[in-house]
C-alpha cells in the first residue's frame, strides 16, 4: 500500500490504522506499507526501512521491539522516533 491514508483527516487515519492492525491480527499476511509519516510507520510496522534520496537505496532497517498496542507516548517509541528522524534525509 502506497500512502493509503495520506489524504485522510487525523481521526479517520487513526481509525484506519487500528482497522489495518485488526485485519493483520486476523489474517497474518505480509503488508508492505509505504509512508512518509514516521509515527504511522512506528505504530504499524514490524520493520521500518529507511531509504536514501535518489538514487533510492536502503539506508537503515529498524525493528521496533515494543509490543502492541503501541503507545505513541511510550519512552521506547519516542526514542526510536528520534533516532530514525535524526537519520532521515529531509529536503526542504
């Protein structure tokens, strides 16, 4: 899925994120979820692959090791968010 929640308002996005987790729990299928939203990646992902700018290459692979349901205010969540953010190639 490539940015499937990108055009949604915050409340609907939150609801859809929880729905995708419910479906995943039931079906246990692999989902490749492309997003620019770091919180969304941390909330949903078992593996986060950070890519470089063009030419696109794998820069770093992160494996969040905190359980679900994930709390976006959990110290481990915030620490990994900060670590990944520091490695992102932000272009303004």
